[in-house]
């Protein structure tokens, strides 16, 4: 856990924007007291995940990716499965994302554990909370 926290801290110190990256503009009326990170999901899976999650925070989307706001550190001791992209902070590799979902709750966050479990189910990856952050792959079922 300490190793993961140190890695998180070292990459979390970089907030500068680079070419092809944009800052997701969080609504100022929603307090983000826990800090914010973003999880990107390919757009073709966006509506499916959105429909199945009971609570959703701010969601930004462009033509290729949907970006879900989660509390900072939602990657500690776990690995978000591919093709999901976990980004420390809210500067994401996107073209022109816009806010497509305003949460009913007074915070910008999607609860990370249910969201992580849904992403694992979508990708066929077994959820894992291993101390080294490794997650396993679910073997393909034979018919």
C-alpha cells in the first residue's frame, strides 16, 4: 500500500496540461473536498454503464471517451482494467469533452467501488484489491 501511495503522490504532483489534454471544468457549486481523479471509458460503453449505476457523479463526454469523476486516490491498491484509463487529476486526453450528467447528490463523484466493479464486469476482469494493485483476468468460458 505504501508503494502504491508513493507512486500516486509522485504522479499526482503533475497538473500541467499537455497537447491533446484538457482540464475537465467541474461545476463550482459541487464541492470536491476529496480531490478529483477521472476514469475514462470508451464511448461505446458509456450509456450501458450509466444506466446500470445507481449513483453517478459528473460525467464528461466527447466522441471517443466518457470521463467519470471519482475521488482522488480511487486507484490505490487496485488496477483499473483496460480499456479504462485512470487519470490522476482532471486533465484528461480528450478533444472537446462536455458535461453530460449533473449528479443528484451534492458532490461531483461517482462512487468508485461500484463503478470499478461494473468496469471489471464489462471487461471480463476479476476485481482485485491486491496490495500491489494487480488484478486478474477472468478466463474465457467454453461453450
